[in-house]
C-alpha cells in the first residue's frame, strides 16, 4: 500500500486551497479489507474524509482523502 500526502495548490484548486490530500494506492493483489482498515484509521484518528475513489481496469485502486488545513494565529503577541 502506497500513501503520499499532497497539499492543494492555491493557484490550481479553485476554492479548495484550504484542503490537504492523502492519496492511497493499492495494487491489484492487495486485499480490500486492508484498504478499508487504512481508510477507517485515517478517517477516525486523522480527521480525513474520503473525497474520491478510482478503480483501474487492471484492478488497482486509488483513494483520495482530504481534510481542512487548520490555520492557527498566535495568541501570545509579538515575539520579543
């Protein structure tokens, strides 16, 4: 199972620049139960949601999960 994290490009993503994406790729020989458990873990503990699923002709699968990027401002004031 291959996993990679992508940040949305604000110049390309038309309104979705506040999301980051996790792409999970499965080869045809990997079990669906492993994929389900990985997707469930990411959604429960990492606050990811399933955005897109693609099943290729040879049986490979690719899942795109997304979550909002939290922008946090410092409440401590300027650094001294």
